[in-house]
C-alpha cells in the first residue's frame, strides 16, 4: 500500500497544477456490453460480442492516443470508447480507489513504473495478446499483467540558435555542469518518464551516484515542468538552451518549425549508454467489458496499431518489422544502457524515497 500513499503525497506536495482529465466519447452511443469470464491470455473469444462501452484510462495525452483509438473503433464500430486522459499518477490513484467497483476496462501508461506498481497492488488482470509472446521478456509484465507497446529514448534537446552541435552536451551527466546553470528544462518528480529514468539510473550507477546527479540538476537551477510538452516548447522558443525529454518530443517540436537539435547521449567509451523506457497497456481487474478490452489490447500490439504509434508519434514499435517514421534514428545505431527496464521499475518504493529525499520538485 506504500505506493498509494507515496503517490498521493507526491501529488499533494508537488502536482498542484495538474493537467486536466477529460472523458471523451469516441464512438456512437451504445449500451454497456456484458463481459465474459476472464481469460489469462489469447484474443477475445469469438462468441463474446465486441460492442458496448469501453472505458480507457490513458496516461498518454488525448492528442497522442486518440488517433490510435479511432483506428480501433473503425474496426469495431459498435464499441463506444470513453477516454479519460490524465497523468499516470492521477489515474493510478483512481484505479486503486475504484478497486471495489472498477470503472475502467483498460489502462494505458507512458512508462513501466506506474503499471508495475498497479500490478503489485492487484489492480490488473493477466492477459497476453496474440503475438506478444514474441516480445522481449522485459516488455511483458510478471504473470502477464501488462504488455509493452512502444519504446522511447531519453535524449537531450537543444536550441540550435543558442547551442551549436559541437557545444551540445554528449552525456546526461554534463547537465550538472555549471556552464548550463539556469539554462536547462526537464520534467519533475510527478512525471512518469522522469521517475522511470531515476529507476533505471539506480540500476546502472547505484543509489548514491543517482542521488548526486539529481542534486546536481537542482543545484544547477534546472526548471522542472509537469510535462514534456512544456519542456519542448520552452526550448523551441529559446527560453532554455537545453531540455531532457523523450526522443519524439524533438521531432514534434521540429515539426512546428522550431530551431532544435537532438543528442542521443552517453555513447562514448565507459559511458552508460542510451536510457530507454516504454509505454504499456493492461486490462483492469474486474473490467466490465472484457471482450472489448482484450480486442483493444490485441489491436495495440498488432502490426496496424504498432504502425500508428510509429508513424503518428515517432515512437519505436516493439513489434519487429514495423518501420520507423522517416528521420527517427534506429536504436540499432546506438549503444543502449544495459539494464532490464521492467526490473528497475519494480523498485518503486526506493525511487519514491529517493525523490523525496533530494526534494526533486
């Protein structure tokens, strides 16, 4: 239960100006469908009707997830999708509070940190969609409680009007260099991707070194935002020279015409390698529309679903053979950090304690 109270405490202390949660219908009106008995794996049974209301809680913003849900709905027009989009922390607490009377059918998250904790809280139920048995083991949750959807890399965004490619940092550890004091934007303690990065760094370099890095960011007067969109826009506008973001935010900002460049950091000898994390999806235990929930998760890991994530959001699909969007650097061309992301995310208690100890905003 520590996860519940840690999240609530963090939200109350530092997430005062949280993002708005929306409930968005994405299909025609239809009555809530009855759900069949749970099945641990495999696609929804042929006899189970794929219709009724499907409630999706998404830590991904509506703009990024709705096109994928719309494509699913085009295949299942009798399903009415109700989307509740918000922060991972908000939605995780809602799922915990609703355990006795689940309101959501599917949870989609931007990182493994939250979904791993929810699995341990007993909020999720086992389901392995067809084809996911080919996934790397680190992207399937213990007891098949969740499945990874896409990978994203932690990169350094920079404003090319203010920083040349030669001047740009080549390591995340250079972000503590006083030369960049007051010129860095990043997400703070309530952001799932930052939480996941801290978890990975604890595995890579240990508790004390991670603590020193976080303290260095704070001492360097880094400005911490609630989300990456604020970070990328601020760097794009020249308000900050550098930003620590997921890789696709570089592409999104560049698409807006901003003068930005990107560094895939820590590629040198004796450096830690590129840190990645992953998005994931799971079926909520006690889901009211299990058939539609299974069908949606099936779609998210299908070639079509994975293609949409790659083309629309510049992400790295986990399914092999799905092409990247033009301009996205293949992960095969970089050296990745040697860490099991799922195992690192499982140590959420220690990560929250570290965040609180250093006073990360």
